[in-house]
């Protein structure tokens, strides 16, 4: 090896030895604050509150903007000045529209001819019942209703 190659290898080794401990020291541990927010009575679906490097990151879903703002205020009351409030405000599903669309989609499906369905929706949870000729038609009906926007869950309620 030439003198320049030795010098280059030594320089790379020296930099590696110096920078690796610095990179390890720069890693910041995340602290889970979710239990504290839950204990304070914050009602947010899928809430995750994590503190990283002095910043509190809030994630979750709620239908009420005031609840999302309350989460940020609560973080500040815990003594954190920097808060990233990423809680999503979701619109409540339109149950009447879900019911109309479900009835229309079930009526248009040729494989479900001869079936009679009862559809009820509450908060995006659809209860699907009625009479079918074949067991496979239940699965088809459930699949059709699950694909409708705003449906969170389908609960089959068919007689045995």
C-alpha cells in the first residue's frame, strides 16, 4: 500500500472511532405517556402519547375537535412546552346514507336475487339480517356492505 492509502485508512478509522460514540449518545429514548393521558380522562380512540426529546407527540382519532384541543392543553399542564398534536378529527358516519347505499348495493347484486335483507346502521356499525336462499349469499352480502364508505363493522344477524 502506498503512503496515501495508509493515511486514508487511518483517517477513516479515526473518524469512525470518534463519531460512533457520538452517534450513540445522540439517540433519544421515547417515553410512553399514554397511561397518564388515559388516567386524566382523555377519551381519544387509539390514543398514543409519546415524549421524544422534550416534544410530546399525540396521535389518535376523535369525532370532537374540543377533545383534540384538550389533549394539547393537557400535555402543557403536564409541563411540556412543545406539543405535536396529530390527533385526527373524524366525521361521524351518516347512518341513513350508509343504510340507503347498502340496500341499493344489495338489490343490484345479481347473485343476491331472491334474498330479503334488513339493514340498520348505528355509528357506522351495520347490522345485516334477513333471509337468504344459500349460505354463500350471506358472505356475499357481508362483503358488499363492508366495501361501503363509512362502514366500520358489519354484524351479521341472519336466522339459522
